[in-house]
């Protein structure tokens, strides 16, 4: 069911503090999430800095290419 409309006599700023509080809470949650993502990105960057296949020596790759 639809909410009743507000009358013109109501103050439009009456619930402004409540809305500001909700907005601050949501923004804080977003900031925390962004910080967690940054930390995860740094951790993934450290892991990816290592070669994907460290057991294959570069000279063996060049030998494979030359033999084809």
C-alpha cells in the first residue's frame, strides 16, 4: 500500500539529520570495503610478482622454439 503524501505544512528538513546519519553510515561502509579491496589487491600483486611457471627455465623455452 502506498505511503500517504506529506502535506505542504511539514518541514522538509525535519528528517534531514536522520538521512545524513544513514548516508554517513553507508559511506563509512563503502570506505571500509574499498580499503579491504586495496589490501587484497596488494596481496594479489605480491603473489603475481612471482613467475607463473617457475619450474620451466628460459633456456628450455628457447630450445623448444628452435626445434619447431
